[in-house]
C-alpha cells in the first residue's frame, strides 16, 4: 500500500489536526537544512518550528492539486528568511571567504588570488540582487528545485520564474564582469 | 564559470544540534493542541502527579478505558513522557510528572489528598475490567441510598478513582 500524498494528509488534517504532524516528519529535516544554509544553524533551529506552525495555520489554503507540500513549505521559509537578511548576508560573506580559502589550498598562486577576489564578489553580487530574484536564484541553485517547484514556492507563474532567473543570471554576469580594465584577475 | 555555478560554490551546510528537529516539532504540536483544545477540553482540568507517567498512562488505558489525546503527549528527547491529557467521555484529566507543579504522587508522599469521580454507564463491567487489569480495589461495588451505584479502585501509584453510575430519580 502506498503512503498518502502530502495533499491527502493535509486534507485529512483539516478535520483531524494531529495528522499534520506527519507533514513535519516528512519534510522538517529538508527545511531545517534549507534554513541553515541560508541563515545558519542557530536561526534555522529557531525558525523550523515557526515555519511549520505557520504552514499548519494556513493549511486550508494549500492547493490540493499539488501532490507534494515541499515547494509550499519552501515558500513559507523564504518569507520567514526575509526578516533575517542581515544574518544571511553575514553568512554569505563567510561562505565566500571559506570558498576562497578552500580554492587557495588546491590551486596555483594566481588561481588562489583569483578565488580570493572572485568569491567575495559573487557574495556581493548575490546580496545585491532584488529580493525576488535572489530568492528564485537560491531556490534554484542551492535547493536544486526545478522551475515548477520554484514557481509553486514563490506562488508565481512559471514564466515569471524563468524571467526572474534570467534577470538574476544577467545581473550576476554583469556584476562579476571586470569593469573597464579592472579585471578580477590581478597581477 | 556560469553565474549559477558560481553561486553554487557558496552553498554551505550548517551544523545542527541533535534535538533541533524535536524542538521544532514541539512548536508545531503546541499550535495543533491550541486548535484541538477549544473543541475538546472542559474548563477545569485536574492534574494528577505520578512518578512514572508512561506506566500510569498505559494502566489508565488498560484498566479504566481512558484514552490518551495523542497531540497532548509531551515527551523529552529521550522519549520519556512528561505529561499527557487523557479523556473519557467528555472528561479530561492531566497525567504529569510529579514535582513539576509542586504536587507529588501518593506513592512518594504516602497520603491521598483527593480522589477522582468518574461517571460510567455500567459499573459492574467497568469493575471487572479494572480487576482483570490488576487494579487494587478500595471499595467493592455497591448501591448507595442516593441512587448511585459505585466502586473505588487505586491505580499503581495509589491515586484513588471512584466509578459511579447515578440512577435517575423517578419523577413523580
């Protein structure tokens, strides 16, 4: 016998609220990792319960034609993260430093120098994106959600997600591109 | 490198405390209880203290036919139950670890300071079930002048329970 879909469980939880516990058991670990990647362990640990509490309270609004609740939960998480933008920015910069240090270990001096300049620029570029583009980009690039799921998470038509991602890509390319002769590579 | 691939390089996992998911679930369950509460719970809920809540719950279910309200179960990270609500008919009572709110189990304190009276439809059947589950009987079933038929039993920690059926007085 196959286990009930998220939509079925959420449907059941309308009359039998305890059933919603199963949604937590299924997806909490993934959402905790998502929040952790974005805002660090401490914030994520504080938010994961909050995220599911909000989901529980809004469960009537869940569209049962979607089988999985995961994109919907990501969307609630994305909204919660908006209040933690500063922490997110800090974490992103720290990740850039670590990525640069890692690259330095296994590359030639020039490449290492490159990485040291490049990764902080990537972090800044991501930071500089408008909220909606950054969100679409990170759900796609970090969470590896397909377009359709990003669309469900952000409650947007898939075409809008596509154009946001294209804009985000273009902006990153622009921000990462050496301006004039001030190239990323230095001598 | 493509922009998306560059962005991927900055993806970094966080290290969580082992109990992080349990604490999150407790937040959710509290919200669920909140919603379940107004429908099911009476205004006054007595709370009984026990040394071993888990053992008490299973006895109360087995011997007296009470039912644990699943969403009300509070468990520690080690799986030990600290508190739960049990229901019977439209009554609810809390079963909790002694000392948490000052009260102690008769098993520790050596005295009974209250008893709980429970209305049942059929005293004799209830009595036989309790007896079969090993309940210690305090008073055998009997009729009272008031029109009540009742018996009393102790649970494993010495709380006294009275099960009573009140016959309706004839209206003249």
